């Protein structure tokens, strides 16, 4: 209980500090002395000293000095003892306070670091979102600028080259963002030198990017560049692989090309049957060249059973689309009655169309047919040819 009282006194001194702490300590000592425990301590010590003095006198030990403490000395020693207890309590309290403060500081620092990490993460997310929005805004701005340039070029009636430049810019913007169609068109612009300086290497790069995304037109053009060695080393194997990819993707020009390669044995083993299969696929999609080639294969019985009737049918389809070679062949079929009954008017019509288009091999059979015809028949045939030419204007 005494120590509890002293500790309270010490706590009061610690809070006040300095001179006030000393005054608080003195007051504590005075309070202790004036209390019941302080009086008992002093009285007990005085009684002990008095007893020692009597015992010495009774035993005749006069030679042994007997130290008798005065009441003031006893008071001072008691004060010193109490002060020591107060100091010890003070030191223990300070250590506890330091420990509590250290723990509190560590907890505060940990909380601060956690809050800082959360704040840092939030700032990173905000920065990422800001950058994404900035990129999107830049893309939008570029798109609007290109649209404005293209519109301005069209409205001002600028020449084809200026419009080509505007298209290149438009294609480039979409191409760098991964648009396969734009990559193909940008490659074509470099391939043809429209709107940019012709560069086969750059053209091949853009074709390749689009081809890897399955663009059949890019696959076909890249195959052609491999076959011709434009912008790269020549490679028949790569050309065949790309032609096949485009053909299997349904690209009609690739189907016709692959059929022709099988027919001629270029870059792969000659195979008339496979050639006919690819030419049929292309013919059914309306490819005039494939229709004419398939007509020839039927006429010669290559890869298919020979059939002049089917040969004539496929020649007609190609001739009606304006393919000069098919027009010449169909005229000869009518002139000789192969696959169809002889019809000099129809023969003259088709041979004349081919000759007018510059096919020299049509001129001799045309003259032979015309020599067998009346003037009215010739006039009728020429009228039919004029009508056919009008369809293709």
C-alpha cells in the first residue's frame, strides 16, 4: 500500500516535470512522514536506538561506542529510503512508458505503410486508366483528322494522287491497330506505289501481317510475291502453300491459280484431275478464266471425261463475260459444229468480238466463216456483236 501511494506521487511528479517534479516529490515525502506509517517508522527506530543504549550500559561495555542517532538523522534516513523507492518506481514507470510509446509508434508506422501502399496502388490504377483514355482520345483524334482530310480532298476535287495519300493515311491508322483488311490495302498501296513510294519489301510485310490473320487476298498477293521474288527471296514452296491457304479459304483467284499450277505442273506435281477440281470451284464462283480453262479440259478430256457439249457450255459462260479467248473458242465450235450444231451467224458473232478485242488467232477463221455467209447474215452477226459489246461497256 505504501508503494502504491509512492507510485501515485511519482506519477504526479512525472507528469509535471522539472522543479515542479521535485516539489511534488518533497510533498510526497512530507505526506508519508506525516501519515501513520511514517510516524511508526520514526518511532520504531528511536525505540531501537534507546534499547541499544540501555543494553550497552547494563553489560558494562562502556568501551564500545554507542552511536545514538538523533531524531533528525532518523528522519533523514527515512526520507532517503522513501526517495530511493520513489526513484526506483520512477525508472520502472519510464521504461514502461517508453515500451508503450515504441509499440504505438511501430503500429502507427505499419498502418502508415499499408495506407501508403494502398494509395500507391490506387495511383498506379489511375495512371493506367489515364493513359488508356489518352490513347483512345489520340486514336479518335487521328481518325477524325484523316476523315476530314479525305472529305476535304473529295470536296476540293483534288487529283487521284492526293486522294491516294489520304487513303494511305486512313489505312495506316487502322493497320497499326491490327485491322487485317487495312493491312492488306496498305500492302497493296505500297505494292502498286499509290499514295506512297513503291516498296515491295514494305508491301510484303503488310501482306504478311494480314495473311497471318487469315486474309485470303493478302495470302494470294503474298504468294504471288513469293513466286516472283518481289521484296523477298523467291520460294515456290511458300507460294504454293499460300495459294492453297487462300484457295481453301474460298478466294476464287487463288482457286484458279492453284488449278493452273496443277495443270501445268508448276511448283508441284502435275495432276489434271486435281486441276479440274480447283478450276470447277473457281468456275462455279463465276471466274471467267477458270470457266474457259475448264472448257478446254472438257474438250481435251484432261482430268475429266471428254465432252464437247460441256466444253461449249463453259466456253459460253466465259465468253458472255467478255473473255476474248473463250469468245474465239466458242466461235470455232459454232463454225465447225463441235458440241453444238453449225451456226455461221453465231460463229461470226463470237469470232468478230474476239478479233475486235485484238485476238489475232480469230481473224483467219472469221474470214473463212464470212466467206460462207450472205450479206444479210453478216449484217445480222455484226448487229449481235454490237449488242454484246454494249453489255460490257
